[in-house]
C-alpha cells in the first residue's frame, strides 16, 4: 500500500490510512537499514587543461569554476555531473 496524502484525498485520513502510512514508512526505513545504498567510489582523477575531472562509480564530475588554489578548496556547489556511467 502506498502513502495516502490528505491533500489528495481532500478529507481527513482514517486511523487505518494513518497506520498504513506509518507502516509504509517503517518498511522503507527497515529496508534502508538492512540494505543501505552503496557509497560512490572514485575510480580516477584526471586533469584536462585547467579542469579537474573525477570519474566516480556513478559518473564523471567536473568543476564549473577555474581552480585558483593549489589547496583545492572549491565550493561543493560548483561541481556538475558531466555524464552518468
């Protein structure tokens, strides 16, 4: 059973619907606890011109701004997925 939303039903949820929502969420949490998603690994790091390319297990990432520091402290928001593997 999926989650029942009050705004879609346009009336209050019944006790059974609320219990069903909690049961659904509880099952999802249990699944995540027993089978957590795999972390992304780094397969390769390469430089192409002034761009740093990181090949991860889920895609290739490239920084969107020029690197101005040898300490490599770029804002995480400047990274973009180039393509997914």
